[in-house]
C-alpha cells in the first residue's frame, strides 16, 4: 500500500472512504469530524444522539455519503476514553479501520491525523502510528491461498500545515520500512515447515544480506563440529535437514569495533523430539523460529535506516524431531564454551541451541546481547498472550528495553532471576541440566541461558506467548505476529542517537 501525506480538507478529498474519529463520551463532534458532519447534514451527530455511534475504542462506524461528499463512505473511528489514549491506540485503530474498509471494497482511503489535537499526540507520532498500524493491520499471508478481499492500494494522510509535510513523510517512510520488516518476519513464521527449513532460512538471510549490503555467513554441520557446538548439534541429530548457524552483520560505524549482538531461536519445526508434544496444535510449532525471523528482518530495517552503529545477528537453525538418531533424555551434551549439559527433556531444545549461539556471540566480543526466543510454555502460562517475558543481568539494559517496548506497543514484563532457583538446574552428572521442575519454568530457562553469557551484558526476551495469535485485533492478525522486530529497531535507533551525542 502506498501512503502519502498531503495538505487539504478531508471533506473535499476524492477517495473511496475518508476516516474521521470520535472519543468516547463526546456528544458533539469537533474539528474535522464536525466539518464532515456538517457536510452530511448532521448525520453523524444524529447517530451519536441515538447512541449508534459511541466512540468506543476499536469501533468503526460507516456512514454512506450518497453524493454529499466526494468520498462514497465516511468511517468514524472510535478512539475510546481520552484519558487512556496513546500512540499505540492509534496503531490499533488504524488496523481496525483499514480492515473494515478493505471489506467494503475500498481501494483508496484518506484519513486525518488521529489524536493530534485534543488527544495530545504529536503530529509526527500520529503519522508514524497510522502508517504502521495500517500496514500491520492489513497484512495477510496469501502465498498458498488467494485473499478474499482486494487490497487497499493507497492511503492519504490529510493535514492542514504545508510546512509539516516533509517531516511527516519521513515519519511515514520510517514506519513503512519497520512495518514491512515485521510483515516479512510474519511471512517467515507463517511458512509451512516444509518450506522454511534451516537451509531455506539461510537462503532468506542471504537474500536480506544481498538486498541491504550486510555481511552474511553460514556455518554447516562440519563447521559447528569444529567449533565444538555439541548442544546445537545434539538437537539437530533427529532431523534429516542439515542444521545451520547463520550470521548477519551490519557495520554502520566504521570508527568502532563494538557491536550489539541479536540472537534468535531458529527451530524451524519443533515436535518436542523424543519428549514428543501432543499432536493437537503441533502444527503451530512451525513458528518456533519467530525469534530468528525477528532478528534477521530487524537487521534489514536497521540497514535501511543507515544507523551509525554496528549490529550482528546470530541464528542457530535446526528442526527438533524424533528418530533413531535423535537426542534422548539422559544424554549429556558439551556446549562450545566447555560446559556439559544433561538433557532431561528433548522438548527444552531452544535453550540448548541458544547456549552455543550465546557462547559464540561472546567469542565474537558482541555486547550487549539480546536474544529472542519462543522459549517456554511456562512464560505463556505466567503472562498470557499480551506480554513477553523480559529477563536480564543488567537493570539499565532491562529498563531501556522496557521503555522501548512501551513506545512500540510490544508489551513486556520483567521477570525475576533469583539465585535460589539455580538449584533446579543443577545436575548430578554434568555442569547443568536443561530443565528444572515444573514451577518457575520460564525463570529456570533464563537462568540456564545465563550460564552461557558470563559477565556480558545480556537480555533475554521470551516471546512464547506473543509470537503467534489465534485472533485478529487492532494491528495484530491471526498467525505469526512478528513480535520483537519493532522493539529491536527502536532500540537500535535509540542507541545510534546516544552514540551521536557522545
């Protein structure tokens, strides 16, 4: 979808639909909504007085103009309660009204800047949120099935101030590339596992590298054997698909050798291995590489923004399947940092492949390290599907990630990492075992990962509950969500700005 910023009067725009808004509890519309209402001979006011338009958050009410305006449809987007309004609400509203108008066969729509008046939102923030919410909310995975709706081809953001056009165009441009990166991560997560194997994931990374001039490396089984990556190779033993260790590097600051490390769990299908999962819902385990997809596509967006920082992504990729050669409960593996791991459950495989990836990141001198992983069902139990779990060994970095996630609308919640829980990971025959007991499972998984970062500043984001959605709401659609991409890009933007200030 093409998104433009123009100067004009929303009521005079030629389009299939125009979008205005209403806060909950407002009895008389103001601003652009009032102007459109006047042109419609008070139709909107009449519907408000009759209680048919309430302005509740997420509501999209449709009024046909019958030739009274150049547009054939007016959509009134409910913004909810004014005191609860923020930029993420704009993203969600944009997703809702775009999907509603797509169903009405609209190809060109025009909208005002929502919240950029009485809502107290800056013009730039509103434009960014509208563009992002629209592109994310209209996403659909149609590679194997034709969409039932035709696409909205163009969205026009209508403003009054000529001098703001260039600023808002830049804001929209940034949002568009971040949303497109998120949608690419969604595409990867929605791919069936027979089309998104470790080798095909390496090809996807190679394509991103070629497109955005990134350094690309892929290590095969023989390379990993030489590197001593026994944990990753242990998980890969059950599959006929060869494992891959993928790296992508962006160097935007030639003055510095320092680089941030982004790591993503890349299990392209997770059956649980010998500790096999129940068959119900197992098909969703194609999305167990959501962390890998997020770091790969985020790096592509960072490169497009030409940020003056250095970032390297590391993706350990393999399937986790049962077979005659598969890893067994009770086996002992040796990670590349020399630590031995007793395998209690082969379904706790994500932490095993990340153990070698984190150890490799340390050898490369990357810092800080941020890993994203659909790691534990326990995190989903603890936080549900709206919040990712956030763990770390440095409170300053944790706080920075929390603030960034709040800005992007990707909600996260800090989880504790008490030393006392390390007892659960102690093994009688190895340095560490790969699961504790059933209580505090997300925490003991994070503590397991901490064994492989030593003193490097590190944050772990457990996206098991947020990487996949069973319903659409706002800019979230059914299937893979692409969670983490927007937060990682925003973190990189923040880091680049802080480096410039030095």
